[in-house]
């Protein structure tokens, strides 16, 4: 059987992949550093070679035909694999480890430990990205992600770091003022955070909340909500793992030990096709060992 790729130059496939991904010959030309005419010529030559039309030419854009769409998905996957393979072989990116992570997880748990990793890996610089948006590891230059969720993300492998448990936290002074004795007492307390998360905690504690007043403050970042609790502004739901140091130092107190699980946990994730990357493997093994040695995680 003849090879269907015989006679097809890689440059034409690269041009086709960019044009299909961007739905534009012009934008593909800009990305590849070519002229629009050169892109159009490469696509036309590829269509002639294959004997099929790969694009529908529209007034302001191009759209892959049905066979073009099938080839586009395969071409994008192939080009991604090639880029990563060349990067790993040449080790052009081995000097920097890029991590995308949740802000509170970074500041409360990861950052205090990173110094030990960098001392053990002096030739590897670490760059942290705390963007709230989920980064597509399959199509970015990010090496590792620390995420909250199911651990099941397309194109990635993941390992559980710690459970996602939450508990009421407040300053010792506010706790004494509120005279909290039962979970139901928190119904009338000034609360910080998402009302649905609080409702989940109350339900798990056996407290009915039909007339629960709204919380007084809500932020998109757990660390900001717990910072408000540190300042005596209310009771926040926070992770006893991430805020273990503040609890141990007496800056925060847990009026009730009852916890609620709000997701399937915090995970470390990496692209499945880069599992053998030396820098990813070193960081992954080190981080999982750190999690295994953390007494706060063991306590759950």
C-alpha cells in the first residue's frame, strides 16, 4: 500500500494547519512569516495533490470543508507533538518550568516550599502564572497546572495533591465576641464567601438554612476572603490545609471542626504527551512528595 503522505512536504501541512486553525490565509501568513499569496499557493498545491477541496472560500474568511476539518484536527495534533518533541530533544525549554496555579494555592502552600525545589534544581528557573483562567496545556507553553476539580481534563494526566475541604475560620477575637457554641450560631454571624458554599457547609453540619441572610463579603479568591476573616470582618470558609500556619500561630481559629468538601480536590496536571519531560517529572515527583509529607493534608 502506498504511503498517503508520500510527496507531501511538511511545509504545506504546516501552512494548512495554521490556515485551518485561524480560518484565514492572511492570519496564517502573519503567523508563519509568509505572504498571503504564498499561503494561498501552498494550499492550492496541497488540494491539487490530494484531489479534494480543503477550504470553502468565504468573503472575509475561509472555513475547512468536511474532509478539511478531519485533516485539520489531525494536523494540529501532529504539529503540537512535533513542536514538543523537538523542544525536548534540543532542551531549548528545559531551563524554565512554567506553572499555572490557583492564587491561594500558590501563595499559601506552593510558594513557601518552592525554595527547596529550586535549591535542589539550581539550573531550573520557575515561572508562576496565577491567571484565574484554565490554561489549555495541550496548546500552550505551560508545563504544569495546579487545579481544583475532577482531575479529568482532556489531553492531560493528573495526580491528586490534597482534598478540597473547607471549614469556618475567623479571628480569635471575633470568635469570643460571637460566643459560638453550635454550628447554628453561624446563621446570625457576619459571614464571608459564597452563599451556596455556606449552604453546603450548613447542610453537612445538619443545620437548616431557609432564612439564612446573605453573606456580607464575597471575593473570587479564597485568600482574600480569609484575609477578611483575619481582619475580624467575619467568618470565612477556608481550607484548613492551606491556612494551617495561620491556625497553628493562633491568628485564625476553627470554631467548629466540621468540614465540607466542595470539589474533588486539588491536582497537579501535565500534558499527557510530555510525561517524560525531565523538568516536569522532577517537579511532579518533588511536589507529590511534599504533599505526602504535609501533616495538614494527612489530617484531611
